[in-house]
C-alpha cells in the first residue's frame, strides 16, 4: 500500500503532508471492503457532487474492469440469451453510497431536527458497527453535518 501512496505523492507532491492519514484511510477502506462493509460518503454543494463521483468510481470499474466471479456468472446461466447479455456487462463493485443523494429524507430530517442530524441519522440507520465507514468531503471544514465526529 505504501508503494501506491508513494507513487501518488510523486505525482502530487502536496500530498506528502498527509501521507500517513492517507495510508490509514486506505487501510480502513480495505478493511471495510474485505468485511463486505458499506462505505458512506457525504458533502454539501460541490462537495456532495465530489462524494457522488467517489461513489461512482467505487461502484463500477474505473481504470480496469471488475468482471463478475465465475460463481456470480453461474447464477445467470439459466437466463434467456437477452438477459445473459445484460448480465455479461455487469461488474463487481465496492458497496458504497453517497448520503447526500437522499434529498427527500435529508430535507425532511433537516426540517424537523436540523441539518446536522440528516447525515448522522443516515449513518446510524445504514451502518453496522465495524463494517461501515464514512468519509465526508468538505472544502472549508466547517460543515457540521459533514465534519462533526
């Protein structure tokens, strides 16, 4: 993992200051993935869009395809040729969700309990102890519904 971080830092030298937290975050993501956990992201405004982009990269192939395993593919063997063609395009992904995309519940909670509660409430309901992690994207660091621990 440190080789990947060092390669990233070589391309983006400003990241040298956050090398250790970057490695810690990567380890948390890997632990969550191996436990079949759920990665939750959130943000406000443009940061919510960044969170959506991160989730998209996790849930589908990015630089390389993530083909289904033989076991997953075998589940579709009895389907029609048309359905098999659909499933042939599926990829494995990492379980991830952007909490900012749930506008209905987020605005309902914000209306009734305040904006800070929308993200925290979703984390409580969707997360399972030990298998879900959450990452907030904020450009100024003062969004309590994103940065509060």
